[in-house]
């Protein structure tokens, strides 16, 4: 079985992102109040998708780090990690950022300490996303130097960030 990525599969996530953005723009042009609700719903779905991937990818890295390079299991993990990143995590992050910034501007005018705190934490989550993306490429090249224990620790970071973000959004403590 070939582990080469299918160009059509790798582009499907980006096509979905672009379709969603076009729909959001059209909806806002014709029904701004309804657009706010739809964009909020889109944002929540994108966040859930992004977090699901951010929680799952380091767990895959734990198992991948425990296999030897070039083994059939390693090759399977490479395919799973690439598809997860390209079809779910990357598009979900893009939609999260675009819809989140739209909401921050149009609903909150970028006001509130809680919002600034949330954006700061989302920037940290995006930095972790970048680290995981670079790590996935190292796994792809059989160059991972991190242990399974390292990836178990990294697996907890998105959870901590998610909990803090949810508290800021719901409680708005400042």
C-alpha cells in the first residue's frame, strides 16, 4: 500500500474552508444579524474540530515514538498524522481564527480584558500547532528525537489552554 498523499484528499480540507468562508461572506452581505449567529456556530464547530485534532495528534506521536523508523506501524502513523493535520487541524485552525477575529471585531469591538486574555491563549495554542506541525514533518522524515514521555506531556498542553480559554469566554473574569 502506498503512503504517498493523495492530492485530492489533502486539498479537501482547504476546499471546505473556502466554501465555508464564501458562505459566511454571502450570509453577512444579505442578513447581518443571522450571520453573527451562523459565524458563532461556525466558530464553535471549528474550535471543537481544532481541539480534537490538537488532542489526538500528540497521542499519535506517543505511539509513533514507540515504533521503529521504517516499520509498517511507523508508515501507518505517518499517513494518519499527515491526514489529520492537513484535512482537519489546519483547516479548523484557519476557520477558528477567521471567524474568531470577525466575532471579536463585530460583537466585542476587541474590548474586554477577558478577550485579550483569550486571544493571547489562542496565540499560544497556535504556537503549539506550529510545533506539532514541524514535529509531524520530523516524524515523516524519521527524524524524531523526542521520547514517548515528552509527547505524553505535550498532550496535556492543549487541554490546559482549552480550559483557560473556556473559563475566560464563559466567566469573563476581567
